[in-house]
């Protein structure tokens, strides 16, 4: 049984790590897989879980809850990931544009988001995950504000950085465990 689980993990990693030498990564909603039960567990910040779907003004959103009691609503429309707070009176904003070109920038909250890499490699332990999208979040009005998020094909959220978090000037938070479409994988 243990060998079967290890084989399953190796297959998932192999599929996620397939290198793409083209200039453009194949567009796919798999860069942010939204399904109730999917979760991403990160070192330092804990779990992000797709807990339920919720209809708002006739639009279906997926509610993502965190271990630190925050929730946001997400939806994928034409390979653009939109988010809004759980209250009904908020408008949605685009967080990730999976179709963006490198250096494309858009407004997000009080700052902006830039896609800085379409073919990043994320290393977790001895595993390398290829074809990741890296997004930088910045607010030019705040000196110590900034973070980055990487999305991996068929995994979604895989790595985050944070400036001025947890008492450090810069922290990298890597994925520890993930459950995507009922396939649980532990990263070591």
C-alpha cells in the first residue's frame, strides 16, 4: 500500500514537472483548481480549503477558508481568477490572469499585480515543479509591503513569499500538503 501511494505521488509530480520549453505555457484552469474539498497546506500559515460553493447575484463562487479564520470567494472566468470578500456588497477584483504575458500588470486592492514569470521552477525538498506562474503583489505607497504567489499546473497554489511577516524581513512559505480532486500529496 505504501509503495502504491509513493507511485501515485511520483506520477503526480512527474505530470506536474513536465518541462515546457515553449515561450507560452498551455492555458488551463488547472493553475487554480477550484473544487469543494481541495486544499493547500503551507508551512507557517496553514491550510487554505475550498469549503463550499456560494451563489452571489447568480454567479457561482468557491469559498476558500483559512486556518486563521478568513474567507474569500473565488471564481474562474475565461482563465482569469476573480475574488471578492464574503459579504454580498463587495465588488469582485481580478487576482490572477492566467492568460497574461510577462510584465502585464493590473490593479488589485490598493496595489497592483504583475505576472513576472510564466515558466518558473519551484523546488520543494528534492522535487522541482516546472511551468509555474509567478505573480508579484505590490503597493508603491507602502515601503514594506509586497508578496509573491506561484501557481503550478494541476496543483494551483504552491509557494508564497511575504515581506515583513512573522517577525522577519522576508519569508518563503512552501506547500507542505495538497489535496486536489481527491488526490492527496505530501511534499517533503
